[in-house]
C-alpha cells in the first residue's frame, strides 16, 4: 500500500481522532442536564414565517412629526444640530442604536 498509512481503504473512512471530546463517566454522572432555549423549540418554518410577516409590515410612521418637520423646514425655522448628527453617525458605525 502506498501513500499515507493513516488513510483507510478506498471507499471507507477511518477517523484517527474523535470528532468531539466525550466526558468521562464521572463527569457524565455529575453533569446537569440542560434545556434548549425556548427559541430552539419553535419549528424553523414558524420562525421563517414570522420573520417574513414582520418584513412585510410597513415601518411605523409618525405622520404628525413628519408634518411638523416639513412645516419647520418650509418656514426656515428648522436647524440641524451637527453635533447630534455626528454622534448618531458614530453610534451607528459602532453598531449601537441608542
């Protein structure tokens, strides 16, 4: 047989090391069973449907706020605060929204 002797016969797979470490019997006996998070118990199809429904909804719009901003801009009384805009841009770039 030529080549690497660690490779099994053609057509079969021989694993040299285990895929994961398995706890010893003492560790396994003392292990506390863990529960899956609640989100893991929901079927994937239901989560996909929920995400799709949320994506299809229009974002919330405050029509009164938009009207007041349009009026202030039209009257020339709206002043943009450059410092607040710059800080918001920095927070956005850092991944923070608040």
